[in-house]
C-alpha cells in the first residue's frame, strides 16, 4: 500500500468537562498516543504519554521538538514542549503558560525566533520569543483581537453560553505567515484579520480585517504552496472559501486576502454539521475537509487557477471527525472520529484524489488530532 512505515501521534481529550465544546465520546483518552502506520496500512500502538487535553500537536520545523497545546477554559492554556527522540518517542522538556484560555494553535515565524500562540476562548494573541532549541520564552506582545467597538460584543461566560452564542464576541482560531503578513481567522468576529509582520521588532502590526459572509464563522486555513491562493474553512456555514492573495505594492495597507469562491462541503445544507479540519494533499492537487455532524470527508479538485471543484463526499465511518492527516506519500488518510472513540485508515488514490475506507480501525478514546512525525 505504501513505500514505508510512518510514525504518528494521536492526541485525545482527557478531561472533556473543561472544553469550550462538548464531546460525546463515551470515555476520555489518556493524552498522546504514539503509533505506527505500517506500509500495509495497519496501525500499531507504541506508547502513551499522559497529558491534559493535547488538542493540537505541532512539530518544530527542525523536527526535534513537538508542541502539544493544552485546551481548557477553566484556566489559561499551556503549551507543552517535548523532545522527539530518534525512535519517535517523546520526552517532556518544559511548558509555557499562555495569556488566554482554550489555547488552540501555534505558528512559528519564518526565522523560527518567535511563535504566535492563539487562544480561542478570549481571542488573545500572544507573540512569544523562541530560543534555538524551540523553547518558548518571554511574551513579546499580547492583545485581544476584535474589530467591533467595545459595547457591541461580549465575552461568553461559560460553555453553555458559548454553544448558543459563538458570534457574540471574538474567537481566534489559527495564524498563518505569508510573505510580510500574518492572517488570523476569527470565528466570532466573522473575519480574517491581517497583520504586517515586523521581523526587526518581532511584532504584529494590525492593518485590516476581511469580513466574511455573515454567520459563516472562519475557522482554519490552508495555504497553497505554489499559487497566491489560500483556502478558508467556514465552520458554521459548511463552506470553503477560495481566496486570492495579493503581495503587490507591499508598502501599501490594503486587504491581501480577497475571497473569490465559496463551495459547500456537504450536500444537505439544513443538516447540523460543522466544518473542522482542512488540508491540501502533498502535491496540492486536492483539498480535503472534514464535516462534524455530516460525519464525512469532502474531496475537492484544485483547478489550475486554484479554484475548487468538489469531486467526492465519503462517510468517515464514525462520529464527529474532528481531525485527519494525510501520509507524506499521499497514499493514506487517517481520520480521528472523536465521538466514536476510534481512528480509521482510508486508502487514497494519488492520481484521482479519491478515498476508500479500509478495514483498519484502532480504538482511541476521544481522539482529536493526528500528526505524522519523522522517526
């Protein structure tokens, strides 16, 4: 099936009572599960690493460190740093306390000397020094992201309030560097915020925000590696936005992200469902999106100009596919079906982009993230 074995990590929710959302997984997980996907498409557990709600797993670009982001609304979030050993195992090194709650993302600067840490619950953005080993240090900048005037938004008070009122206040989701700019989607403010990245002072300078369709809820982004195009998943509308990126006249302050196309990720638009992960194939010829509620993976063909054509919609064989990952060779996809308590393996046709569910399934309680690593 594949040319080699792959080491991977699966994150799981270990305390579902402290999350902004409410997983319906039958039992909690233990933290991080170290696994192998062998060349025949079989999964094997190698180790478990206990941690509180490691919701997002982001390797340092040097491949030697891993950041595990702790998701909780009861306290400020932590970013745990692990050393990745040659056999793929993890050794805890240190941790960083974020300024906000429900911490959900980390993006390293191009020079790897700064990280942007995103806190979903209160939309607090931390810009943090990073040393040569990848350790997070002093907070260089911290601010609350929003564009509505004070008095026109409010902070949700608890998760029940959040469930029904996710756009009464800001909720930042991720950060992406692109040339001289950084984009940060915000589900609550219904916009993508645009900042100029000042590499000399290592700070964000707010320029503007790009408003999306009212009620759509921008969540995550995928940046095309060759075209000036990005893709934004809209959690509440179950759509993907194709956006043109503009690097012209770099000294001018103007929107650098221009929406040009919206495509649905599901067939039944009246169904209660929420877009989750969005990811390009390794060759950037196909884009995939997971739908929580519709419990499906949508497949889009990337056309020559970067626009999308939906060519497939396939059941994930489980409930609430929160996350998925594509093998580096592109020949398999692993889906984390959060509320079914398992991860499933799909074979993938590299030429057509089509997916097929295999018989391989591995029980992991409340899986929320999949990350392939070297080792």
